[in-house]
C-alpha cells in the first residue's frame, strides 16, 4: 500500500468511527419523562394534543417541539434535543409552555 493510499484509508477509518460514535450516542439518548421535575414545571407533554387546555389556554395543537425555536433536531425528527432539558431528548410531537415559534 502506498503512503498516499494508507493516509486516505486512515482518514476514512477515522471519519467512519466518528459517525458511528455519534450514531451510538444519539441512539442511547435518554428521553425526558413527563414526570421529570423540569418537565412538570414547564407543562411538557410528549404529545401536544394531551396538553392541559385549562392550565395552558393559549396552546394550540399545531404547536409542537418540531416547530419550536428551541428544538435542536430537524423538523422531521421523531426526537431531538432541547436546551431546557440538558442532555435529554424531547418528542418531536411534544410541547411545553416555553414553546416559541421557529422564525
């Protein structure tokens, strides 16, 4: 194997390893529980249609984590990060009282 090919091979192995590690980390991400103290304080629900309408009268069912400015995933992701919950993941169709329209 020539030095150039070896270098390319090692770069590819390193890149694949990084992608694999990121995929494993995402798969092991912990979902935030609706009973988590922070979630309770924010009225978080994993399904926006289950929001307490009396407690949050301004809520509408089209407000979801996936279209919130704080959501760190893609709009099509089933789960994603939210800075309000640290390293825990939120459900894409979820909602909390901190919801802010993505601009």
